[in-house]
C-alpha cells in the first residue's frame, strides 16, 4: 500500500523549501495576513516574497500585486489569508499561475460543524488532488523551515536561530506556534521544522511525517494530534521510521471522553477508541507522551542519545534526597539501577573518603562540584552493565564542562548521559551551557525516568522488529477462497451472522482447530453422529438466527448415550422453533465435549481508522471485571502474538499457575496469528468475529475453538 | 495517644522563633559553620547572634566565644557544626548553659550504617529527651523561619523575602534548601518555614508538622520524606490537620524497591511497603505527589483555593488544541467538565460572534486577550454547576489583571481559579503578576488536572470524615477478654497458630459470624454432630499444627449420611497423624456446608511502622492474579469499610453481576469493622489473621467465615 506519490512529496518540498512565497491577503497591519507577510519577509535576502492584495500599492515596504495572476513568477508557495469563501478561487488562480503549493490560514471550514462548510472543505481537498497543487490547512497557522529560517506562518513568533533535528507537526496551529515553540526555545531544544496542519483538507500529519523521514537532518518526529484522518497511514510511516531509526513521539488527544469531545468540536477529525491507539502505538514503536514539555524533553533525549549499549542506568547526585527520589522514579518506570561493581565502588570511595555514599544511586556530596567529578562519573558510567549515566545536580559552568566532556567521550563507547537539573530553570550558569551542548535535560525525576524508559523501550522494540520484520499479509489460499465462497450464501435471513458450525468452518479454513462436530438434521442422524464422535457429547442448535444459545435453551452438555442424545435433539429443536419461529435452523450440532484446558477469548473488530483489531483475553468473568485484554492491529507475527499473551495477566493460568498443567502457548500464538490473517483477508466483508471460548489445552495438545460467531 | 508534650512544642518554638542563636563551630570561611553564622547574621538587627569557636577572636565581624559556657546569655537556639564526636559534649554544655534547643548540622551518625555511629545517634536522642534540650538533626542543613526572615541553616541560599502559607519539611537538607527552595522562589510560591530534619535523632517530621498546625499563618504542610520513624504519629497529625483544614502534601520515597534501597543508604529510616502507605495516605487525606514542582504547585493550589462549591470545572483557552488537551487530562484525572448551560453558551457566543467555540472547554481565540475576556470568564464560571475556572493561556499583564479581578470576585462565592500558563516560564509580562497575586499556576495540562483532582479529593474526603468522625478503638468487652483468655493457652506446640475452630471462636467473639460446627473427638461424636447440624456436612481436622489442610488430605466435603461421616472421620484422623505425628490434634470439626454466596478474603497483618493493617480482597485466584485487594490501617468505621469494598474490582460480583443475587454488603462491611477492632484490641499479641474464605451470602443473609487462621 503506498499513500505517497513523488509529486505529493515534491509539493511538500516546495512548501518547506520555497524559493518564492506569495502572501494573498497580506495587510500592513499585524493581523494574520500582515503577520504572514512579515514572517516571510525575514527570508527576503534568500527568497522572493510577494504581497498580493488589490487594496494596496505597497505593503510592509514591498509592492503589492492585485492578484496572483499578476505576479512576475509562479510562486513555489502561496500563503492564503482571505475570507473562507474566496479560498477556492485563489487556489484555482494560483494553480493557473503555476504555483506549486499552498498554505491556507483562512478558517471557517469543517471546524464550524455545519454541512456547507464541510462541503467547501471537501472541495479544497478535491481540488488539491486533482490539480496537484497540494494544500496545508485550512484553519492552520502555516509552517516553518526552522533550519533554513524560512517562516511561512501567520504567527508572530520566531525561533531566534535555534535549530536542531526534531521535526514538529501539530494539527493545532496555536499550539505549534504557542507552547510547543516557546518551550522549545526556552529549554534550548532545537527544531528542524514546525508544521501546523489545521483541518487537513488535503495533506495530513502522516504526509508531512513521511516527507520528514527523507530529510537527513531530521532525527525525531514530534507531534500533537487530535485525531487521524487515516490512522493506517501512520502505521506505514512508523514502519519506515523504524527502518530509518527516527523515533516518533506523540501527544494524541483521546485519553478521556472529555478530550475527545473537545477534539470533535475543534478539528472535526474523528477520534477513535483510546485503547486501540495505545495498542497501535506500542505495536509500531510510537512513544506516547502527555504534554508539550514531555514531548520536547523526550524528543531531545531520543535525538541526542545513542542506542543504550546496556540497560543499566547509573545515577550520581550531590544530594542524598535527590538521588533517592531519582532512583525511586527510575525503579517505578522499570529501569534497572544495577549495584556498583566492586571496582566502581572502591573507585568512588577512594574519592569520597568517608563522605557521601558510593552506591547506585551515588550521593557524592560536594564532590559533584569538584575536580574529582569527572573521575566519579568515569567510575559510575564505566561499569560494563551501565548504558546511561544520570547526573542529578545543578552546578555551574565548570560542572557543565565536565559533563559535556564526559558525554563526548562516552559517545565513543555508545554510552549516553542525561541531566536532571535541580536548580532554577532560569539559571545563568551551568544550564545554558548544557543546553547549548544538547545534553538531554529533565527538570523533575519522574519525567527523567519516563524519558529514559522511552529511550530503552524504543530501541528494544526496534531491534526486535528489525530482526523479525513486520507481519505481512498473506494472500488467501484456494482452500480459503473456496471455504469463504461456500459460507457466504448461508448467511442468515434476519441477521448477517454465520451459524456456529459455519463460523467454525470459516476459522478452520484459516487453520484454527475447532471441536470435532457433525451437523445432524434428524434425531437418528444425531445419534449416529454421537456414535462417530464418541461419548460424552454436546448438542447445540446450529442457526445464524440464535446468537445467545444458552438463554434460548438450545444447548445440552455431557450427554452419555443414544437415548439422551435423541431426547436432547427433540428438546433443542422444539426450543429453537419457539425461540426463532422464522429463523433458519440448520439442524443440531453434535460435538465432542472438551475437558481440561483454560478458556480464553479471541475476537476481531474493524475500526474505521485503524482497520482490523485483534483482541485476546482471559475467559469467563475475569475479562469483564478486569478488562484483562490485549489488542493489536492486524496482521501480527508470532512474536507479537507471544507479547499479546504476555500482556494479559490472566494468561498466568497458562504458565502452570498453582500446579495446573502448562497450556499450549505455542498453539495459542499460532491461532492468534491465523486469526489476524483472516482479519486482513476478509476486510470489507467480515464485521466481527468472536471465538469464545477458545480452549487452550495442555502443552503439546493444541487449542480448540468450542464456540465461534462470525458477523458479516 | 499523645506524642507531643507542651515542653517539646515550646522547644520547637524556640528553634523557629529564636531571640538568640549561637553557632558552635562558626568559621570565617564559607563552609558549613561559616554559612550557618552568615545566615544567622542576616537577622542580627532583630536577634542576638553569637559565634563560638576557640580558634578565633572574631568571626565575620562579631566576637567569637571560646565555648557555649562563655556566652553572655543562654541562647534559644544552638547551631552545632563540629565533628561528630564532639556533638554530644557541645549539647551537654549547651544544656548546662540553659540553651533551649539545638540544630545539629554535623554528619557522621547513623547514615554511616555502622553500629557505633548508630549508638552515638541514639545517645543524642536520649540526651534530648532526658534534658529537654530538643534537637533538629543531626546530618541536616538546619531550618528557616521564612516569614520572619530568620535563617538557622548551613545553606547559602535565602528566599529573598518571599513568604507564604506553606510550611515545608524535608528530611534531606540538600533537597529542602536545593530544588524545593529554588523552585519555590522561581515559581513565586511562598513558604512560611523550611525545616530539614536530617537523621531525626530526636525531633522528626511529624513533630515539626504538629507544631506548624498550631501556627495560624500555615495553611498547608508540604513534605519530602524518605521514611517515617513512627508513621502512627503521622496519622495523629493528619487527623488534627483535617480538623483544622490544613492539607498535608507529601513526596514519600518507596514507590519502587530502588528508591527504598537508596533511602536506606541515606537516612537510615526504615521504609515500609508502599501499598500500605498509599492506603494510609488515602485514608487520612494526605495528598501524595511525585516531585518537587508538583509538591509546590499542588500546595499552592490547596493554600489559595476555596473549597469548591461544585465539582464542575470550566476551561477557557485562546487555543483549541490546548483546550482539547486540557480537557483530555481533566477527564483522565476524573474531573467533571459539565456542558455549558444554554445561558452561558449564548452569552459566550454573543461575544465570539462566530469565531472559536462556545463549549466546555471553550476556545475563545483572540478574545482571551480582549476587553471581553472578563465577560467570558463570568459566563463560564458563573454557571451553577461550576466550582473552578481554568484559564489556559499566556497573556500579558492586561489579561493577568482581568484574571486576578475575576478571582477576587469569585472568592466571594466560593469559586476558585487556576491558571495553565502556556507561555515561557521566564515570561516578563502576565506571569509575574499572576504569581504575585497568588493565582495557582500550572505549566502543563496533566499537572493542572492532577492538582485540581487533589483539591477536590481533599475537600470531599474531609467533609466526609468530619461528618462521621474517625474510627475509634473500642475497649474489649468482658466476653472478648474471656474468649481470648480461653484461647491463648491452646496455642499449638510447633507453631503459634490457633486451630481453625479456635480461630473461629476468636473472630466470633468479635462478632464475625462463622459456620455452625461441632468439634468431635470420636467417630460417634462426629456422626451425632452431623445429625445436629444437618446433612450435607463438611469434616476437617482441627489442629493448630496442620495449616494446609487440603494438601494434607484432612478435609471431606459434602458428606451425606452417617456412614460417610464415620468413614471420613477415620480417614482424616489417620491422614492427620501421618502428616503431623507430633502435632496437637483436637479432633475433627463437623461443619455445615455453605452453598451460594461469593468468596472473599479478609486478613490482618501488623506493620512495624503503621500498626495493624486490614486487607480485603476477592476470593479464589483473582486475588492472586490481579492483586485485587484494598488495605486500611485499623480501626476503620462503616463508611471506610464500604469504601474498601468499592475499591476492590471483583466486588462487582456482590452487586448482582450477570444476574447473580446481590451480596450482603452491609454485613460484609460490619465484619470488616469488627475485624479492624479485633486488630487494635489484640495488637502486641496477634501477628496475623486470615479469614479465607469469608462467604458473603445474598442480601439479608449475612456473611459466614468458612475457614480462619490466627497466628500469635
């Protein structure tokens, strides 16, 4: 699947590296149009900037053209700051004049939540696709190539020369050019680009992210997203990002229903169920954070840290209390602070001479501000089981110089440094030097710990995925195609459900073992079937129109002989006719009775934005009370299946909990992979699938679907 | 229980409000002794400051005395900065000279983790108690009365006149006078006191907190604690703090094993199991936070906010993205953002005139920086279901003035304001004015949401507790005393356990219903007992020496007649003798078979620092897999018992989950209260109690303990 064409990427390239910008709706006053022109003019020494507004001869010291058609050249980028009902005309005229791309600042489109404005936005998007003049916006604040200091934005803010390897993409312009930019500048975190995508009539978050992946100067993509237009594009971006080792760090609205409500009222993008997004982010190595400070701090850490050569973290501080607190937060974030090696402890003790505490975390008292500090850092970071050194302190420039030198040396051995700054954020010594040198800095211990955890998780995830590849969709086999063809016509009258037997034939064709069972149309057939299968047996009605069988009284368990089977057949058929007089009754399923093993649930659903989602959970009431499930986008591979199983707490029951036999986890993982393949193969046809219960038998004995329900 | 004497509080009073300070170990150089003298001398215009050091005639411009004995007056406070082995002598001499209190900066005591230094610290503590010359420290950085600008501290930092109603107490001096103080100054958060307690040889965190509760100028107590010397003092402080509406906000090390390890190596205070502390904090209204910034921000919010008149929160921002993110975080923190009333929506729309979005959260675009903003805030906050207004913006002084005026007016109606500052932290317009006016400020949305949630939770908790009182210990009844006397001698030989029957008699004496059962010493007695109880019955061995009955083969369930009972009796006794040849065998318990109902677990343990802890959890494997339990310190009242039950997810099973009958939650709550009383009554004797399972029968039918085990 490819979402991106060369011409689209070329259009984005013109947007971010224009040789000429025209600002339609430029004004002398510092409103949106005036600010856009003012921002663009700052690059006047390097690019051509044109003002377009028929009401003026000259604006901000340059000639104003009556219209785009009158421009002396075809502009690479047109900034559009006109009333909403003139935007489409300006776009058409710009296209005619040969413009390559447009940034639409104008608001008044789908965010108004009324049909005609939504339609108008749709027309912008359609025109962009059709004409090839691609659009950023509308209802955005524009974008900036920070690295080359070219600002095509209606914001009055600039970044004062601060550049770095983090590409920032936000839907909300007031956020991008508000707190995200100001905190980046304040915290010395360098950005390569700032892109606000607004309502995304045409280009969206994923398109710009895809473009930035090709930019060698971009090491991390940081984003703030209220809702994805098509989240599957994000999966493709994430796979490519993993390949190129460019982490994606995101704030995604939707943690709570309130945020979703707010998001709907703002960008008009649909926000999906949050748990599914969490699953997707984990599955594709996307780091989710909670706020702009965290987004920037974690992005800076990821951009400026080597892949940790070891998982161990060493912490050194001038304060015992701060070292305790830092260690506590690191522990809670799942980081490992290995005890000092004898050599390191003796080395540090040799310096401390009875003061402080040579341990991990180390409390080195005033020695953190002494000539001996480099030696202490050397002992702490030099241990073979340590990949990252945390310095928790607030020294002056002398300490900063020591830390920077230590970092530079450590990089040669793949070891990183992070600083927990415990002084004021406005400090004029030490801190500015650390920022300037791109030492990753945090200001409170829990954020530091979350950041380091994100760094380690990203690289672990990436190593595993690169070694195994991402799961790929397999084509349907002939047998599967035939099985499906045989089943579709049998879909029931009053519903789009398959019967249990049909549902099991379906999953069976994708390799999921099911109970041995025979469909019987008469009492005598049922008795014969029972004989074939072997007692005891289970009898259930087979009908696409009776979904809740137990409640309908159409299930009989543990039948021991022909007499019981014959009686049960009659009762079931009678109850079924009472329960669903007009329903399709295929007959009665005679089924083996499965004993032993552990009940689990496997399910599929289709999300509008994320596509097929696989669910795995423990069986019985535990899944309902504890919501003990794992989710993944489909397809998955075997390793992902094992991760899913590991994530479900109740799956401890499969590991020989309390003396029960170990379950066949290998077979379970295989079944999950097969169901995920079924999910992608049947996308667009299937709407839901429940295998409940799937019985996981003891090791070596496989799994068996006891009941299944497929809804088309 | 009273932990605090008038003379102790008077000694602390002298420490924090000294008319004279002597610094023993003062030096000209700015080391610890020099800094202490330097800090004290800043109050020289108001109090007498003396230097004591035989090596100098004069230090920092004042006369130096050879010893404390030579001082012209008995000092209120002696600051001690001498080598560890001289501290006790200085204390003794100070006491002789009539000194009232001492701050011991000197280190080298129990933090060294060696016996002789621990002993020496013990001697300091003992001397303080005996002499009445109370001690802060050792291994601390001293303390400060910020309000009156008197600093008895070896830190070089001051607070530059910034005072407020927050009393700060930290064990770690380098933390108190490090990040806590510098961030407070930077964020404009005013402190009344800064107290570092160090190793707490004598006075501890709770003693100083208790003292501050009597100070009318202190509204909030903020603390950083690595471990409590006696956590039960904290319970008493918390109760009194609730009475006086002075919230306690704490960072407590121990979130992870790593933090605990670090804490042990630092303050030598024992750190208990973290879940128990969480339970205690929730039970006694203590707000637990994660870092110094959060500690200060939440304390400031609590100190400067009225009790919310309504739970609803209204959010207004100039940015749609920020309003979404803020709403999302508020929702996740459990806050309610009620939809706008028609009146408010029409009012805001009347101003926005088609721009932005009149909702909750509201995106009011540039109107946040207009003359209309007060009117917008009025509409948002004026709604009857709103108790607090959040302004998420970053305006100039004009906006700050509007917000301050709105806050001042709102306070008359019990409505608060919190500001989410989205600009730089170093802003020179707007922000400083907001700080000066004590508007509570947060800098990222999730911290704001956590803060507001803490504010609401504190007042809800307090209202409930004040209306119901705290649970009180009841004295043992005569019947209970007798039951206990009858049981103690029967404690088994090889263990300190009671048998099942004895354990049940014990809990029965405290009002917990148990199974009907008769102890039979012969097969014939067992048959008679079964007749009396009624079939079916259960037979179990009764022995304090066989704790795992099922594994030992000494339980028979569902016996239907005399023959089965007689046979079961013989088998059980035979298995019991094989299993525990030397054990006490009281005979066989003949017990009613309890059917129906839901299994739960009730347990007791005793924590060295927290005393008796009550555990309630769901039964079976759920408690083990999901760790689905609630903990409380004992005793509890009925409302707390109901809260415990509500906290356990599996207790949904008691609420008629999936059509099963509702459980007798009233009886369960009563049993929890009774067990909590048993816990306090038997403290010092009992060591553990398990009631597993306790069966919760359908509504109106009570509860019944089916098995119990008491360990003394």
